[in-house]
């Protein structure tokens, strides 16, 4: 058995601050999105990711990877969002395995209504309390953590497989969104 490297007091303080801040921020964002727009936090993120993608569509496997979500969990969410007219699915004529999530006009309109509130709350609760140097350090540090986990042994990560209908580079873009 190896020797356990216990956390130092400063590391414990950082870990506790990170996990608590994440849980509190996500809960507040989730509550506001649900109350004001009828969206879960994940559904908001799906709309946001699709809105930034070329042609407002992403291969489902790429979207699941970018959101760090299971394919089955994403399939369920997309199904719920299809019922609301926010997204639709389309298959790829050249690759029967490829299914895309496509943002509809209704989904884009809802995102355009929800985004100012979402960004305002993120700014109020997160960025406005940090200095520019703290934001930079946070982005750099969490970017390193993300890179290490994304490349870690034994972990699978959704990536484009080179098929004619794949969105190559989306995985890299998702890592860049996280400060990687």
C-alpha cells in the first residue's frame, strides 16, 4: 500500500471552498432557470452549447462529452426538450450511427430570454467578488485540473471519430471553454 498524501490545511481550505461554492452557485442558477424559464441547469447548458456550435447543432456524443454527461442522460434531456420544441434531432445521411441535437428557433428564443438573467447571476455571485488576478488564477488552475482529468488513464472521453458528419474539434473547444 502506498503512503497517503493528506491534504494540507491550505489544500483543505481550497477544496472545501471549491466544492461549497460550486454547489451553492449551481443550486442558485438551477433554481432561477427553473423558476423563471422552466429549464433545468443542464437544459440551459444544452441550449447554450448548441447556440455556439456551427449551424446550432452538435453530434450527441460530442455534446455529452462537452457537458460531462452520460449519453443516456443527454438522450433523456434532449427528449424532454424536443417535447417543448426547444431542440430537434437529426440523423446523418452518411453515418447511421451519428445523431445530432439541433437548436430550434423556439430554443434560441428561450435562450435569448434566459441568458441575460443567467449571466447576470453568474457575474453577481461569482465574478464580481473576485479580482482580475483571482479570475486568471482560477481559470489557469482549473484548466490544468480539466486537462489532467480529460487525458487521464482509464477515463473515456467523447471525441470526434472522423466520420463525415462529426464535429471535429468540439472536444477541444469544450476544454478551451473551461480555461484549458
